C-alpha cells in the first residue's frame, strides 16, 4: 500500500496566501509566538502553508494549500491537521484546502474556553468568516464529523454560508453504542483522574491506544505515532480532551435533534468496517437522516481510512467532489 497522494494528481496552482502564512521550510522552526514549548510540528509537504488566525482571543494554527472552491477539513479528538497529510496534496488541484488545528488541539493555543460541540462549531464558522468564505465543502472525521454536522445545521438556519457538500468520515453520532458510554466515563471525576494518572505513569499507552484505531498495525504509515504524539509536548492537551468528553452526552442529544435539518445537503458517508471507535453498524442509522447520501465503505479498515488506505480514500473523495 502506498501512503502518499494519488499518483495521477498534477501539481496544483498556488492560491494567493494571507500574510500570516509561512513556507514549509520556515514552518520547521518554532514560531516566536510559541516559544514557551519545545514541541516541533512535523514537516509539511511542498505547497502546504502553515498559517495562524486569532479566534476567541487565542492563536489558531491551520494549514492551507491548493486552488479552487474552499474545503475545510476537521480532525477528530486528539488529532490535528496532521491527519490530512495524505489528503491535502491529492485534493489541492481541485479545492483550496484549509485544515485547522482546532483550539486546544495540535499546535494551536490551549485557552480555557467552552469546547462543546456547538461552541466549537460556532468558532469554525467564525474561522470561515475571517477567510471570507460565502460557500464551502465541509469534511469532518470522528468528533470533527459531529462538529461539521452542527456547523452545517447552523448554516442552514442562518442561510449563510452555503454548505455545498458534507463529507463525514466515521463521524461521532448518537447511534454508535460504545461511544455513548466510553467517552462520557472519562468525563466523570473518577474517569478523568484515572486517565490523567495512566498518561503520566505510562506514556507508552498513547501509541498503544492510537495504534488500535487501525485495523492492521502493519498498515500504520511511518511516522504516524510520532506525529500524533508531537503536540503532547504542549501543556494542556489532556485537559482539552477531557473538557470535550465532559459535554459528550449533551452534545449527542443536541446532535440527534439537529440532524433533520441536514437532509437537503449533498452528503457522503465514509466508514471502515473494522472501526473500533465509532462503530460501522451506526452508519445505516445515521444515513436515515441523509436519504440521498453517497456511501463509501472500506472493507477491513479501521477508524482512519485517510491513513490506512489513502489512495482509495482520496479517489472516492475526489470523485464525489468533482461530480
């Protein structure tokens, strides 16, 4: 399996960049605004720019590449823009891609603010507004999928900006059974205390649990575990994750209530059959709210198809976006 972008993709035209974006070579160096920590972000592919924007009084990092209609890519819990390292180069000839490290995650700042699904979705729309986007495609994976659905519902109510299409990759949803109890458990005092103790005492637990998100550990791309661990050098990542799970149950209730607003949006659902985090069995229940949704199933693949089978993932995604 080749863990790169589609070989058929040509070199994209470079869109003009805002002044807060820096080149890949410069992004390897620590920015002055972030010199309080020693973590280094993984190097970027040629043509991908590292950018910064102030949201809710904090600096948010995002990556940008490509040309054409805008597409925002949202990572999952404990993920960041690194998740899209194989997706962005493949999509660059077809879309202007924006991949934020949502506040509290990745290499963005870690403010103590409301990280509920709705609050995160509203900050996402603020991000889109500062980019002057009046329409966009929206792609979200795992918890980012829930945020994407919430943001899309808000856009339907406001009638602005227009969501041209919604791509949901194993999104957190009310119908995945173990997701209804596992995440909320870590939001309890006992669960949070136990989780903090385990992380402090056994640092090796992170690569172990992250590795379980893949159906086959042999298919984990080189450098993946190191890339996902890198933001842990910045204090506050665990606090951020625990603040998210504290509102998990309420977020799922809110998500179920807003799903009927989304039926008119062109949608694609993408899932791995061996997903241990958001069960594949929940796909059909979720699909009832998207009567015309296109469904893409990756057999024998886990929670991260964009990493485990990037060529198949990119091919399906490009096909959907260019119809």
